[in-house]
């Protein structure tokens, strides 16, 4: 038995010059219809004729890649950009009928350009997925217009798990807003375009932060991920705390990784925990801390049984499913 999240995380933009990070790295990709910049070192000039219709930059956290595509006068093109610990790979998934030239050299369908580079790279074996009950199209220009945290935080949560963690002395610059728990202010100030992190609010939105701070801002993403996780889940040894700080009325958080215990899926509605599925490999008892308004829970080890009722403060024996 599992609780699942149906939404796929694939934010995109049709705006030329939009930027995002390449999953697994802190490298920024900036895409125009005929030009792609990879970090600060590489450029790809696409020799096609505009106007380009249907241009888009898509950050696909399901496939850990960025897609750039559009339709020029020569035909439709689609490029896939992804990274590994050795560098950046650009694959031509679709090319116009005529020869497709990149930086003056032909690139045929299925061919790959590789840019060898020593980069910081990390992708988790299992990543936790968050849904807060909103399933609108993830066109990021419109997401920013609506600015609903129920849309933004699940994407931020996923991206934060797929960004290498860089050490830092303290939360600084726009990170101070995260430290203060000002989620809307933090998301407005700390990111440009498609969640590209920044330490300085270059849009001057009135948050009165230190504008002289410098350095790598990529640490904001994993720090934000940890802060989001703490809203819904916390672990202290063999004790787990469910929905300790959540103000979101409905949602799901699945594939929660719990050292020494196992994996947990959870679902809540109308502000209250509704169902959990615990896959445990621990031989020790587990204590579950519920919301204060919940005084008991029912434990089942299979869907066919009625289960047994336990008090909210009871130790939980080793089980497979909790509901």
C-alpha cells in the first residue's frame, strides 16, 4: 500500500531569456530561441531562422533535465540538457529537416555535445514528493502572477533535494527571510525567474536586506527544502512528529526518508492528519507525535483487517502500515 502524488514537477516558461538550474547542479541555463548559455563558460548558437513559435524552457525534475524547444522556419527542434559529475551533456532529440547547425557545426538527431567540466553534482536515490492540493499548469510566469505558495513550495521542495549543498557560515542576504519563516517574502526576494537563487533582491521589493552580501546563493535551495520539510515532518531518533508546523489545509508528502526507521507516506485534509503508510525495517518501537487535537489512531498491517486503536502517546510496535 502506498500514498501517491500524481502531479509531475515540470515547470516551464515561454519567455525568451528565461533561466533555471540544471537539476543535480547549481549551474544556471539561460535560453533564447537561437542562443543557450550554460553557466558562465559555454554558449550554444542555434543557426535557425525566426520568428520561432512555441519556444519554451522546461525544467523537468522527473527526468533530471532541462528541455529547450521551439519551431523555426526550418522546422521543429528539441534539445535536452542534463549533467553528471563529469560535465554537461546536450542532446538533439529533434532537429529541423535541414542540417541543424550549432556553433556552426552540424548536430543531427540523437547526437550529443559534451562539455567536460568539474562541477558539483548530486541527485538523491529517492526523492520526497510534496503536493499541497493544487494541480494547475506550471507555466512559471503565471505561477508568479498568482503567487500561491501551494504551487511554489512543492517545486522548491523538489529542486532543493536536487541541488548540491554548499557549506555556509549562516543564512545571509535573502536567506534571513527564510530564517524568520517569512515564506512569501523569502520566495519573492530569494529567487529570480524559475527559482534561480540570489542573495540580493535585485527587484528592490522593499524587504530592507543587506545589499552588499556576495557569494554563491545555491545553498538557499537545500536550506529551503529542509525548512519546508520541517513544516510537515520532524524526526528525533525513534520519534517522529507529523504536521508539527503546517498551516496548509490539505496535502500529501510521500517517500519521506527516516534514518533507522524506514519510509513514510502521509496525507492530510481539512488541516488534520488523515492517513499514513509506514514501511519500517526497524526492530525498535517507534513513538509518533500527532497533532494536539488528535487523541488516538488506528493501526493496520493490511487493508483487509480492522486494526487496533492506540492512544496518541502510545509507543508504536514495528508495523508496515499506519492509518
